[in-house]
């Protein structure tokens, strides 16, 4: 048995949740170690959504992570909804006074990794067979092995930031956890290309052939998605076939003016709504994708992860530095209130914009009526806008 080392918080997973938690804890003088199954290059190679709510931007700014985001992030004042051959703008600023920032999750992860390196925070990459022990007692422990051998880490708390397929949630006894899940019957086929975005703002398109989304990473790099069947394989889609299908699902102006080019990444992502309750088990806390998944329509995943981590960092700092359990006792309930609202919005926006063959012709008519109502009613547009830009925190 190797000699145990000690830290205050053992963090499982070096995605945005784990890295941000490590950053916030470090700033408050709380010692932490991150254990990540993959290499840093692998983590940075994952391409995910890229729309940041104002509260996410503010937190990154306030904690010294905003410099590159300020330079390279694209501030968007609204989005467009496309249906019936025309586009309709939802003006976030006019409706809510707020904006969103388009800045890829990969870039956020990059900035977090750089910050961690700069303060000398420890991240163990390629940590294999990470196992959690005794988190329902007072002396939790994490074990793993890597190229250097077997390791034991004693700690006060464990943060499970290891995503949907991680070990943290899987290690909780089935009787202590309730899960809620919907798996959609379709996926998103996405491509990244070094072409200018078709329009300065995002376009969410409802079309009889299926959903399409025009997004971007920079003024010269576009990210596009089309709804596809989950049985399809990405190799079945040539770039030409993708561009043709995308253009068919957009309004004539967008289809004509779109600049196309070779894809630099192409992949299919499944869509899922998932929540695990509660998010705390003794001295183990789940955060981000380890506890919940939203379908990507509306780009809530990263923002929800940041909201969890904000609550968790404050709660752990209170518990360790001030010896108060108030924050950790309320952690799960506080997060879940926000989580369910984002689950509802992401499900609703998915239902409104995608093709659901099982709902038939009446389903399409009802979607169209709701879209007409959404873009013509101030109340309905405001409800959509306030969810998209991010609901306010109840405790701030
Ligand atoms: N041991 C150690 N690390 C693990 C293990 C394990 N057994 N299993 C998974 N991990 C790592 C993964 O390799 C990954 O780097 O945990 C990390 C989890 O990162 P994410 O999946 O990015 O989850 P999270 O940090 O919560 O980020 C949430 O990601 O999926 C998007 O939409 C979501 O944007 C949101 C964000
Ligand atoms: C993206 O840019 O990848 C993106 C944007 C908005 C979404 C989902 C994904 O709703």
C-alpha cells in the first residue's frame, strides 16, 4: 500500500467543471488536486458548445480568467429563428438588457489550464482506475494508478466533476440516487470549418427536413449542425452532402450567401436530458455533466456546470475556512432548482425546433403556431430571451 498523501479537496475530472472548481478553491487558499483519466491534449480536443451567459462571463472576469475572452469572444445581442422560409430576430438586449458571449468551451478550458499551470496547481493526467472510498464517512480517500505506480490521496471532500460517464456518480449506491432521463431519437451532425459565418448572429432553424443551427467560433471559423438520425455514421456524410443538406434547411438568403469549405472536424452527438438527484452524498459532491445533461439546443451545458461550481466552491470554502456547513447542506437543493429550469428550457427549445416523426402532421402545425406566437408576442419572446441569456441567481 503506497503512503497516502493529503489534500483538502480531491477533484475528479479536468473538464471545465473540475478546472474551474480548482481555480476558485485555489484563490481562497483551499488546497486541491485534480485527477483526470485522459491527457490534456485529449481534453482540449473535445469540441462543444460555445455560448456563455452573462453570469458565466462575469465569474470568469472576476476571477482573472477574462483577458482572452474579452479580446476574442464575440458579444451577441440576439439570435435568429428561421422557419417558413424567413428569419425572425429575438433581440436579447431590448427584451432583457442582457447579451451572450460566443467563446468556445475549448477556449475556456484552455484558459483554465493555463491559469492552473501559472499558479502551480497539481493536475494528474492519465490517472487510471480512479476509485472513491469512504465518502459517506469522515475520512474520504481516492486511489488510482498511473505510469509511476499506485497512489492514495486522503482528503476532506471529493468533487465528482467527471462528466456523464465518470466514476463518481457510478460509485453511489443505487438506493441513494434517483435519475431522470430522456434519450432523443435523433442526434446532431456538426462540422467546424474555416469559413466566415453565414450571419453575424446564431440561426436556429425549424425545417420540414429537420433542425439546423448556424453558429461560429470566430469571424473566420463557423460551426454548423443538422439534425440527423442516431443510426447514421459520420463517414456516411461527405462535406458536400452536409453543405447541401444544411442549405436546404435554411432561408433562401442564407442558403445563397453561405460560404462553404472543407470541414476541419465532423462528428455526431446524441441528445439527452438527464438529472441525478441529489447532488451530494456525505462528503462527495457531483457537479456539471456528472449530475446532469441537457440537449445542446440553447447551449446550457457549460453554463449550468459553471453555476454548480460557483455554489460548490463557496460551500466548500465556508466548510473548510469558516467551519460552517450551511453551504454544503444547501448545495444540492440550490443547484437542482437552477438545473431543472435549464432542463425545461433546453427540452422546450429542442421540442420547438426539431422534427419529431412520431408527432406527425399535427405536431408540425402546433410547432408552427408556437413559433408564430413566440416571434409575435412580446411576453413569449421575453420568456425565451430571459432563459437564453441565463436566469438570475436566486441568492445574489
Ligand atoms: N477518472 C478521472 N477522470 C474522468 C473519469 C474517471 N473515471 N471519467 C471521466 N473523467 C474526465 C473526462 O475525461 C473529462 O475530462 O472528467 C472530465 C469531465 O469533463 P466534461 O465531460 O467536460 O464535464 P464537465 O467538466 O462537467 O463540463 C460540462 O461539458 O459536456 C459539456 O455541455 C457540457 O459544456 C458542458 C460541460
Ligand atoms: C455551438 O456553437 O457549438 C453551439 C451554439 C449554440 C447551441 C449549441 C451549440 O445551442
